C-alpha cells in the first residue's frame, strides 16, 4: 500500500503546484515588467517595446520598463535576459543574430542560446534592403557590381546582419566585385554614413531609411529577405533580380529567461499575439516602419529557430568563417 500512498501524495503535490502556477498566471502581473532590448534607444525594438508596453498597460494595468542593452554583437542583451529571475517580470525582445547565428561566430558566448532563454512568440520580420547613396547613380545590383569594378578600392558597405554580410562577400567573390565591409555601430550612425558617402552602400532594415528613400537621397536596389514593401512596390526582391544569395531571415522575437513558468509564457504569448495581430497596431507600429507581423506559438517559434540554426551553421561553414 505504501507505494500507492506515495504516488497519491506525489500526484496531489503536482496538482497543487499546477494550481498555484495557474493562479499566479491569472494574477500576473502585479508589478512593472522589465523589457530587455538589444538595441539602443530609438532603435526598432526599442520603439516596438514602448508601443507594446502601452497596449499591455491598458490590459494589465502595469507598465513595461524598457532596459536597452546594445553592444557586443547583441550578446550583451541576451545575457541580461538569461541572467534575470525567471518569474515573468523580465521579458526580452531579441534579434535573430544572437539567437541563431552567434553560436557559430563566437568561440565563447556568455549564455547558451538553446537553454538560457525560452521563445514566447515571434513578433515581426524586418524587410532588409540593399540601398546606396543616390550619388552613386546605380539602379540595380548589376550596376553596383560594375561600378565597384570601375572604382576599385573605393566602395564600402555596412550591415548589422551576419547572413547579409556573407551574401556581400559571396557576391564579391563570384562577380569580381570590389568593396569592403566596415563596422556597424547602430542604425542612426549607419544612415549617416550612407548619407554622407563615407560608406555609400548599406544592407539595412527598411524602417531605418524610409524617409531617405522617399526623398531620393538613397536608392533601394533590392529587398534582401524576399519580402516586398507596400511603401516601395517597384523595388524587387533579391530573387526577382536574378540573385540567389544568402537571403536573411531577420526578425525580432519575444523571449523570457529559462525557468519562467509555462502558464506565464502562455499568457504572454496570447496577449502579445492579440496586440500584434490588431490591424490598427500593425499599421501604426509595423507597416509604417517596414516591418511585418510574425506572430506564432511558443512551439512554432522554437521549431523555426531550430531550422534556422541548421541553415546558419551551413552558411557560416560554406563561407569558411572561423569562430572568433
């Protein structure tokens, strides 16, 4: 009889714990929520976090306190997320690169991308675009390649995205182009560098350069991750220009520290999913900044990340890059 008694006690304890967690999720949140982002103030994830915070405040009565943690190829922000208490009062808006690519680019990471943080839902895709300073007077990728050959050693490009940098290096090797990558410090500095001509080529999130494209000071040659933009319907995708390249799956997703209770994860996923799915929110926060909603379930997001890591490992291997 003793084993059955022990089993009954254990089952009762599990049910009681589940009941406590469910109640905690129903009451959650009871205080402000810290939101870690990997971009500086004014960056896309910072702007999104504040807009999402306004909507969550309306529903939950608690504010989101944005904690900007840029730097270190975005590893700084992920570590801040991973090191936080797993109680639902730290949530994190993280980019593709530190979650998918950095494990293949760095010998040592201050977190385990597979175990230190848990996916809640994907939030949005970035439309990445290849832009040039309008003074270059090129309209296509072919023309840019030709110009680089005609002006050897004079053209440089910038991008924050490893897969897009790999694309440019692969294109350089295959077509005999002549350009060099320069460090990317932040969206604002990148835009200024393209504008003043010191780095006239950029592979950058569309949301950073909409105004410059509309004014004609920059020219968009292609949309690099195969999303077309409603603001610029005449700009083709990379594939439509005849180039295959390493198209980037660039997104920002919602994560929490490992160990966060599942009922809280589910509540976050459901509520944030409702907010981002609202047409008014999309028009105000996403579409006007060159972003596309990407809401999914925790399971779907985890499966997508696993698939993208397999692709990322192969891309880095083919490029012959060694972890630094």
